[in-house]
C-alpha cells in the first residue's frame, strides 16, 4: 500500500486565481513525477489528480466567500461605530423604538417618585 502526503493548497493566501492555479499545477507536476518514479499506475495518479482538483476548487470557493463576508462585516462595523452613551439621558436619546422609549421613561419617573418617598 502506498502512502503519501500532499501539501495543502495556498488558495487562502492567493486572491489572484491565475496565480493560485499556476502554483497548484506546479505542485501537482512535482507530485506526479515522484509518483511515476515510484511506479504508481497512471489510473491511480489520475484519480489523485481529480481528487486534489476538487479539493482545490472547494477551498477556493470557501475562501472567496470568507473574504466577501469579512469585507462586508468590516464595512458594517465601520459604519455603525457610535460613541457609547455616558448618561441615562444619552442612552434614552439613542433609542429608536418608541414603545421601548416610553416604557423606559415611565420606569425612570416611577423610580424618581419612589426615591423621593424614601428620602
């Protein structure tokens, strides 16, 4: 039984598809030369090539989506950068939901009344 280890593709690092493709082809040619020199049949080499190609394409699709998501999240984070409220009034001023705002105002007024009773 023949055991060999294959390198992981550098798809993650290479955003340029052509460059990643060339690196993968060079790597595969070197690996296939070693396999042929070791006496591995062409059928097995072809099966390995097909499997590695599928893995390469899968990695490339995955990392494209990861990069797109990362870019989107960076954009959202930059656009929603707001100062943290320092007072209760600052907090209340930034509440967009009117119902929540009225509930919190009511609670605040009740708290003030209770505070005056126990003073």
